[in-house]
């Protein structure tokens, strides 16, 4: 039940984060010029939908400059606009802690049986811990990022 509560909390964060994130970046001049490209606008809304359905951190892919692709190279006039991204990315660790606690309890109950369920529980522990570490590392960007 704790795991389901954690996942439910994560989806609540995603739904709350969507309008706040959109409001915080909608007036940025550099983002508006990036969105002028037809495919960029489509990718922006697609990544927003994936972010609402999966994780609020997904929209950060727009700003990652991955392989210098234009769809991953959105720019903002000021990195302070991303503060809402950082805040929700940081507070999203609360549902992840619930998932860790629930999975830890499941692992402690099934520790004698090394079956597929046990291996899946260990996978969840490792991946959720990695997500927590990355969330803590992603709390800000340098001023000269863009």
C-alpha cells in the first residue's frame, strides 16, 4: 500500500507541476523563438504529455543539449525561470522515499526466497535510489548554462 501511495503522490506532483511549469516558462523570449519551429512546438507538447503521464522530470530533456539536436536545445533567457523545475524535482523525492520504504519492507519479507519478485524489488530499490541521487544533484544550473 505504501508503494501505491508513493506512486499516487508522484502522479499528483506531475499533475500539479504541469500548469506551474508552463506558466513559469511561457513568457520567456528565447523559448518562444525556439517554439517557432513546427517540430519543436510538437516536441514541447509531446514532452509535456509524457511528463504528466510518467515523471515531471521528463521535460528537462528540452534543455539538455543532447547531441546538439535542436529538439533538445531549448534555451531560456534566464536560468532563474527553471526554479519551479528545481523545486518540484527536489520535492518529488518524497513519493520516491515512500516507494523505497514500501519496497524495503517487501524485500525484508521475501529475503529468504531469491525468486523473480525479489529481483524486481531489488531493481526498484536500486533505480529509486539512483533517481533520488539525481534529483538532489539536479537542484540548480549555473548562470552561464545557456
